[in-house]
């Protein structure tokens, strides 16, 4: 009986030692996480330089750097070829006149002049603002449905896809994620 009591006490003491030390580790981790800029704060602070006339120089950043500059959703779509849920983007129904820039690097990619309502739930354009600014790549991520991916030619940021069921004069539909775009109204 005495031995059992002693063992139980020993158990309680060692448990509290473990709890104490792991508590300190957690606190230290929380401090180091707080010291890094959170993605949301970084994005809110990020001042994009808008580029209308591009010299053709590309930019190349690691995922680790992009993670400090983009929100989680921006990173997922722009850097990991993700797709925003239909009808959730802020710019789908935007009818204001202006320019749409790459939300990662600020290169002009689309114009309100070429935007139309495709009723798909994503901002849609029948052509890019400048063909040199928007690149294309074959996307085989869905083997039964090979699509053409479109991206910003300056930073490689994923914008969306282009389909051939668009309106005149091009017959193309650039189906773009809102989160990949930064809209600036014309003055
Ligand atoms: Zn870009």
C-alpha cells in the first residue's frame, strides 16, 4: 500500500515536470512565430509597384519568400496553381473601368475593356492586356481534361486557364482567379 502511494506521488511529480517543460517550449515557439510577419499582415503591408510597360526582366523568388509576401490563399493559388471557389472572388462582378495587375508582382495582365460576364463565377476576359505579359502552359493535372494554364510572365504567378468558348472578337475565355489579380481603377 505504501509503495503504491509512493509510486502514485512520483507519477504526479514527474507529470508536472513534463507539463512545466513542454509549457515553456510552447511559449518559446509562440514567441518565434509571433516574430515572423503573418501572411495576412505581410500582404496588407505589401505595396505592389504597378507595371504597365514591362522591360521583359523576370523575377524569381523562393516559396519561402513568397510565403512572407502573400496570404495563404494567394500563395495557394498564385504559387501552387490552386483554384478559388467559384463566386467567392471579389472581382468576379467588378464592372469598374481600370487595369488588373498580377497580385504577386504588379505586372498589368488584363484590362476592364476586355472583361465580360461569363456566368461561370470567375472574372473572365476575352484577351490579355498584352500577350507578352501572359504566358500559357499545358495543364495535365486532370488527365481526362487537358487544359491551358495561364500565368504572369514576369513572376510565373498562376492566374487561371484559357478556354476557346469565349465571345468575339477572339473566341477565347480567360477564366481568372480574383485572388491572382489586383484591380486599379482608371483615374
Ligand atoms: Zn506576376
